[in-house]
C-alpha cells in the first residue's frame, strides 16, 4: 500500500489539492501497479512562519499572493 505524505504551505485552493491528489494517485498506480484504493495521500499544511530555508522564514522571504 503506497503512502505519500506531502508538506506544503497553507492556503492552496481545494481544487489545486484535488488535482495534486488525483494526478499523484495516477502516477503511483501506473508505476507501482496497484489499485487506486491502495494509494493513500496525506497533505500537511504549514504556515509560512513555521517554514524556513537559508535561515529565513518563508513568511518574510515570499509575500503571500492576494
């Protein structure tokens, strides 16, 4: 049973997460040769304040799109 865990910033629209889940499921099914029901995906959303790279919080590095 393939299990994918995705960490991403908060704020992505539901339709984008739905597309991500759908397309990742299709890729896993094709490569691993398993049924759709065997693919499990969890999305963990983090605030930009709790995510950093290069010593800088992403809330300061990237401006949230309006």
